[in-house]
């Protein structure tokens, strides 16, 4: 494929890549600021962190056991968010024992707001509810959720220079 502004480009698979590096703008995309997140919840979670450190039971200690007693409100098994959350919990030795499976993000938000359990959900999906204090984010800096995403376009579409620059930035970050 030829792009008038930056020259020859190729599209392997579903992620566009630029075949040369000329004239691509350098863009800094901050993905996650754990220090800032931790600062907002430090006082709330510090006692639990101290208990874990004191017991030296980092995986199957009392805190993990307490989490296993929770009811998890999650999407169906085909959900990427659920897959990532279950994998991260598994690496921590935590098993989901009680599960309420729902078909939509809205249903999950309603269930959690009604006190039926806890969930893992995109921060963007709950921004309004968090802002209005209907839901709260209980982030644990030890849990790291990484979800693979791909950039797609129509097979015959001309990719804009902005989209190509964005794809190049994503490739640098991975």
C-alpha cells in the first residue's frame, strides 16, 4: 500500500506497520500510573498490606482466602475481560468459588451496585458511576491486568497517516 504523506506501507495481519521510519511523530502514551493509583487508596489498603507482609503469606494467606469468599459478578466465558481477570487471579493462587454470570456490562454494574458481589470491569465503563459514587474502584496494585487488543480496518480501506502513526506507537510499546 502507498501512503502519499509517508510513502510505502504494509499491513501484515491486522496491525498496520510502517515499512520505514521517516516523519513519524514521537508520541508518549502513558498506559498506567500505579504510583498515582496507589496514592489515592494508600490509607484504605495499608492495613491489609501490612497484614499480608506481617504474615508473609503472599499467595494463599488470609487476604486471598477472604477474596475467595466473595461472589464474583462476571461476563460470560467468551469475555476477554473475564479471561484476563481469571488468569491473573489464578497466578495469585485465588480461585473463583462463587460466580454470578451476566450477559452485559450494564447488568454487572447494576448487580454490583445492589451489593450482589464484586467484579472486574474497564475503568471507562464505570467512570460515570464512580464519579457519582454509585460504585467504587478497589484497585489492588499487585494485580496487573493486561488485555491484548488489535487495531483493525476494512481490507480495502486507505489507512490515514494518524492511524499509521498510532499503530507505530503501539508497536513500540509492545
